[in-house]
């Protein structure tokens, strides 16, 4: 089972890539799998907690789960930049939708949306790796 999981995490990786490129692909796939697992866990938790009140949040989590599966498809087609950008959007966008639903503009969640909308642009360009690491941290 661990071997099967590792094969899925290495989807899109091939021998002609450098070690750092293979690690980047692995981390993109691993992050998408981790996000899928967390969205499943949160959807179940919210369902058990109060499904009538939290139904919109549960629905957003289910859509987020479905939204993250194309990351593996893009990786398998060697569209690595698109896979990374899709993963970042798939992880961040549902959080902001839920924040907007329950906090509104007074909570300041729109500021985070602006910040995270810049992350795909920053991760695409190689010379901005340090800035991306700084902003992600």
C-alpha cells in the first residue's frame, strides 16, 4: 500500500528530470493528497458537528476535494506549472470562500485572498523562489 501511495505521489516524474524537479513534483502531488485528506476529514467533522448549520461549508469542502484531483492529471501530462498553480488554488480558494461566508469583509479575509492569488505567479517564476518561500512561511 505504501508503494502504491508513493507511485501516485510520483505521478508525472521521469528519469530525465533532476532530483530537485522530481522533489517538486512529489511535493505538489503530496500537498494535493494532504489537502484532499484534510478536506475529507473536515467535511466529516462538520457533518457530525452540525450538518444543518454547516452545510455550506461541507459543500465547499466536497467541491474542493473534486477540484484537487486534476493536480494528478496535470502532473501525469507533464504540465507541472499548471499542476502547482491548480494545487495552490485548490488549497486556498475554499478556505477563502468559507471565510467570506462566515466572517464577511469585517474579518479581513479578502486581504488573504489577495495575498494567495499572487502565490501561483510567484511559484511559476524560478528567480522568485526565495520570495515565495518567505511569503508562504
